């Protein structure tokens, strides 16, 4: 694509040709969905909306406190199941802990037992243990990793097996702007949330040929996780219902993308991606290898993101590096 103002050739990162996508209502009839941490907040909203559109839903929630402490209670998941049933939908509750391998297996088993399969998995369960870095003791690091990262692994692995056998699946990872961009006091949470992006990046490749698509949502919503972070007037405009359209679409059989990240909140949606710049080949020093001084002298060119692109997989980056190397060094 040529930029009409500057004449630069730019890669259009935003517009995809998806072909003919039917414009009828997006339905989930005969689909079975597992939503972890669906006893409140965003997960509850996803569960209600999916059920309203015909999905059979497993509402998982261990019902613990915001920081993951406490014994847990079945009432959070039960209430959402009741809401779904009252509205004429189908759902079962599950109280397992995503942070254990056994818990993950049980969640998937309860879907298969109740509804015979798993088509959709939304990895949504989460806790917070915010501390500035030196106060971040190992137990606060580990607890957050266990729920967000191991939790997604524990549930996704048995779910992926069922999806692969059936030749269909939609998996959602839940990241956060804290992980994508950084947020003071959340080294544990940011690490876990960004790790889920890496998890998606590879799983999307492994699931592709079985029509298993893996995408990631970075929500912003009023919930107990954000009630003390957001000013009250903004909090009121951030109902989780403003997020669910994106999550639902990514869960649908119409979803054309695999491996994308979307920010969603307050009715605003945009795509986030790891963009890689075009780079530069640097000539070697006396021993033939590029020097630290060459990096210093060329840092703006090495760092430039203009005409950057989001690679689909590792080989794309290696391919571009090889192509650049086959041309003579363009800087010294
Ligand atoms: P929430 O606290 O209302 O929901 C999280 C749910 O997960 C709770 O009901 C909790 O009981 C459940 N849960 C916690 N640990 C669990 C475990 N081990 N096993 C099973 N269930 C467990 O918070 P929310 O804001 O709705 O968060 C949902 C997801 O969205 C989380 O992954 C969170 O990190 C992410 N997120 C939220 C925001 C936001 O602005 N609210 C922003 C970025 C990311």
C-alpha cells in the first residue's frame, strides 16, 4: 500500500479480507462452552450472553477472595447457573480450582459429562496480588502465576484434546493492558498475562489444522479486581457487558482470525500486536562480528518501527533476517 501523502510504501496492518461472512445472527446452538472464573465479573457476563445465544455452558468458579485466599464457595457459580436457567438457558456449575492439574481435568470432564464435548474455552479466572517489586514475595508471585498461567495450561490441555478429536475449537486467553504495556506494582500479574500471549502464539499454530482458533482478549471492566483502581465515575461506565461482544465473536464459528489480541472496554475495541521493525544489517568489526559501538551508532535505525509488521510465527522473522543478510550491509 502506498501512503498517498508521503509516497512511502507501507504495510497495511489493519485491513483484512475475510471473504464473504454471513450477516445473520451469531448463534451458539449445540456449542458447549467452558468459562473459568464465571461466578462474577466478566466471566459471568460471557456465560449469560453465550447461554442466551444457545450455548450450553459450564460455569466454573471456586468462589474465593479477590487475592485467591479463603476456602471458596459454590454460591458464585451456582447463582450464575440459576440466572442462566431462569432465562431459559442450559448450564452446569463447577467449583474446581484452575490452579491444579486435577482441577483443570475435572472442569473439562464436567463439560463432557453434562454435554458430551467442549467447543469453546474462555480462560478467564483470575486473582490479583499487587505489590511493588521488592515487596513481591515468592508466595504472591507464585499464586498469581498459578491461577493465570498454570490455570490456563491446566484447563486448556484436556480441552484441546477433546477439541482436536472433534475437529473444532475456540480458545480465548485473557491478557491485560498491564502485561501488554506495563503497570506499576504488578510484576507478577504482568508476567503471567504476557505469558498467556506466548501460550496463544504457539497454540494457534498447533490447533490451526483442526479448526481450533486461539485468540486473546485484553479487557477493561468494572469488577472487584478493578474497583479500587478506577475512579467511581469511570467505573460506572465500564460494565463488563461492554467487553463481551469481542469475546463472543472470537468464540464464534465465524471468527476468521487466529492468534490475535484485542483490547476491549467501554465499547472501545482495538487490536494489539507485537510489531517488529524492518531492522538493519550491521557490518562486522575487526573480528567480523558487529560491535557494541555499531549498535550505539545505529540504534535509531535498529529501533525503528516504521513499516514494521506483526509476524505470524518464528520462521517469518528468521526469513526476513536471512533476506536482509543476503543484501549487502546497509549501515556500518
Ligand atoms: P473477577 O474477580 O470478578 O472474576 C474472576 C473470577 O475468577 C472470580 O469470580 C474468582 O472467584 C474466579 N477465580 C479466581 N481464582 C480461581 C481459581 N483458581 N479457579 C477458579 N476460579 C477462580 O474479575 P474480572 O475483572 O471479571 O476478571 C476476569 C479476567 O479478566 C481475569 O483474568 C482478569 O485478570 C482479567 N482482566 C480484567 C480486567 C478488568 O479491567 N476487570 C483487566 C484486564 C484483565
